[in-house]
C-alpha cells in the first residue's frame, strides 16, 4: 500500500512510500502500518527484512521492511494498493514483530 507519511520528524519515514498494512482498524478509521525503504543499507539495522520486487507485491525495486517503525495512521493517508506479501514474508515480519515487542 502506498502511504503518505508526511509530517514526520527526525528518523521517522517521510513522504509517500510503500507500507505494509499489518492491521486494518476500520472500526476507528485507522491502520497499523510498517513502512518500507529503498535504502538497502538499512537492511543492517535490527528488525528489518529485505524483500525482492515481484508482480505479486507490486514493488518496483528491492526494499527493506522497517519493522521497528511500525505505527498507526489515519486511513485517509492510504493512497493505493500495490500488492501483497507472500506467506513466508508475512511470517518473517511476524517473527520480527514478536522479537521487537518481546511477545
């Protein structure tokens, strides 16, 4: 999902970028999202995952999922659906989230 993350500060992800919708909180008009970056050097940070572009996920280039930047946003920031992750990638993100949140 392309998402507008404008208005961010410091090291937060900014501008329009791909994000994973981890949870759709439609009943309150929000979504829990995880941003991606095309800056591949970010892959060396903890709680990140490098993924390749596929026709299924709709990415245009290799990207790093920044699990440690999980956040909730108003659904009005969601711009357009790009694609979906495969099951293995979803499981990997879930494992990184569990480790990040210590659950």
